[in-house]
């Protein structure tokens, strides 16, 4: 058996669960993971150690001599990890800091409100900082704990330190000056924006994932992205800047109203903004547990993860929003 420089404790936990149950299905149920994922973790551990840990037949699972030798060591490592986490449990009394991007967006706010109901003893504090690109840097630095947004739009270097849970396919919209020719339509076909200049956060380093989504949506449709505008913090300032430019704004259907504008859903096809709950890897906090449960409950109750027929999302987002496929 070779000795790697590092072993992911998750792999050891998968091994111990199978060793104790001697049954992959029961072990997966005990860990609340899919059997396929559990088998994958055990195979990865075997590769990293250079040893076969289980003998598998159609009738039974048994430990090999290397598996028997590893088991007491794996149990001690996991016990030490559990002791470490327990020692810092008092730190979990601190607030969980959750970035909702802006005060008017519905998705994150609904999830946060439900999480507060599920964990009344936890303090879940809302922040209104930025888009997910900006929030991701703060998540990795520990200045924020969770955020919402388009995970596939982040650079791979940022994604590598983060976890995500799909929450919603949010229909997209356009915010128009109320006297704009398209404002009279109840819905705006994406093709009707041809020749228009649309603001989608270009130049804002905190919302690159949103600008990337716009570029993918408007590619080949003769829609120009508006040049960078002064960075406006807060709904009021953003509305003031947009009122001066009178530029249509790419948004979502729950985007907060702005004076002198109308919000119209986009159709033909219905473009969707993929929204995930995002947090840094390794974060342990009861507030995060409540937030994840609230996200799953709310998405199920609202049908947020059901895609309308013929709707559009970028191919890059498919794997993120459908991780089991």
C-alpha cells in the first residue's frame, strides 16, 4: 500500500461506512449520498493508496487484508476530525453572512427567509454586496459565507474552492424606458432587441458572470452590449444612472421596479438565468445546513428547477444545473 501526500477525509468516511455496513447501498444511505458517488469515492481511495480495499461479488462485500489494516487508522483520523470540528463548534454561533446581491431580488431572499424559519437559533445576516464574481472572492477569503448566482459563469480558479447547489432557472426580462417602442408589448421577443444597445453590467468586475450570460444570449442576434457605466451601489443609484442613459437593461422577471421604466419578460425562446446557492468548500455551520435545506424546499415548492419547454440556457450551465446527468 503506497502512502499519498494527502487524503481527502471524505474518501476515508466513504471507506469506513462501507467497511461497517459491508454493503454499498446501505452505506450510501447512511451517508445520505448516491451509491454511484460512494462507489466513486471508494475507487478513488483505492487508486490513491494503490491497494484494493474490498472484495466485491454479486452476493457480498468483504474487506481485503489491506482494508482490514486501514480501518482502525481511518477511524482514528475521522475521530480526530470530528473532535476538531466539535472544538470549534462555539465559533458556529457567529452569524452566517449571506449575500443576496441586491435588496429587490426574490430568489435569495425567499430562501433566506425560509432558512431563518428552519433554524431560529441561528443568525443569518443578509448582505447586498455584488454579483457572484465579486462575492466569490469574498467567499474564498472568508468575508462572506454564501451567495447566489450563476456558478458556471465563474472562472475555474474560483469554482475550484467553492461548492454549489442548483436553486432556480430564473426567467429573464428586459427593463425599458416606459416610452420605448417595445414597452407596449406584454412580452418582448429576443429577436426584437436586434439593433438595440442593452446594459448587462459590462465593465463591472463584480458581475462578469452576468455579462458573460448576456454575451451568450445575444451572440449572433445583432444586439450590442452597452459600454461600462459608473459603478452604482444600491437600487436607487442604479436606477438614477440608468435613467440618465435610457438604455434597456437585461434583468430577470423579479427585478425590482425602477421609476420611469417597465419590465417585460423575454420570450422566443424564454432565456433562463441559472441560479445556484454557492458557498466555500469545507464550510461547516448550522446556518448553511438550514440554507441548503431551505433552497431545496423552496425550489421544489415553487417549481424553480422545472424548465419551460423550449427555454434557453447556455450549454456551459447544463452540467452545473444537472450534476447527475
